[in-house]
C-alpha cells in the first residue's frame, strides 16, 4: 500500500522516518520523533478497548468489509502485520499469548452470544540460512517466513531468490515474495 495515506497511528512523516527517508536537523529531533511514535503507539493500544466496546458494528463493517475487503493482498498483509506486531508486544509484556488470544476471541464472540474454545499449538523451529538454502536449491517448498528470512539474509543473493520464483535473473522485493506465496 502506498505510504501517502492519511495519518493513522503513524503520520506520513513517521512513515518516512521508519523507511529511512527522513533526515533530522539534530540527534535530539530524531529522538523526539521516536518518542512521539512510542507515545502514540502506547496510547493507541488503549484505544482498542474503546473501539471493541463502543464502535458501532456498522462502522467496523465499513472499515473491514467495505474498505479492507476490497484491497486483497494489501489488506491481508496489513492485517497479518497487525497481528504479528501485537503478538510481539504481548510476548514482550510477559502475558501468555494463548491466554490473550482466547480472551480476545471470546470478547469478540460475546457480541454474537457465543463463546469459543481456543487451542493454539505453537512449535518453534530455528531458522538457518544454510538449511533454507539447501531446501531452496533442492526445489523444496519454503514457507513465507522462510522466504522472508532468506530475503533479508546476507547469505543469499537477490538474484538467486529471483531465479527460484521466476527462473530469471532479477531483483526481488518483499511484495513479490508475498504474492508468489499467496497466488496458490
């Protein structure tokens, strides 16, 4: 999605900063920008309770069904990223993610007069560029996470990843990896 959007949690200038496209007149100005981002993120986290409790179903539907529902891959990427960011944050607070997820699903389902049982089975695997390169070269299927890891790794060239996806020498950007995985 284009970064020339209206202000959300981040302002357009915040997005430029996080993309590395903004220059500050001093170290203090950069510190101030980072502090503003942290403060708004902190405060916005508490806004979600108000949104869950008070935002009309119609308004939520107009955002998620009408707007995000029409944006396909970009909306999917944005929602996955939101969940990933919240997962990281929940882990950093020391709260058990499965407990938080179960409670969140049940808060959402209470409006539908039902409760849910949530079972989450997390199995962690260490990512290794050597092992993923072996799989890549052997023609084995890689998950989106594995592809993103290789794409960010210094141990594999962008040209090699491009050959894996298209059979051609070219560069690969994050969106290309995502679209290749989601096109099946």
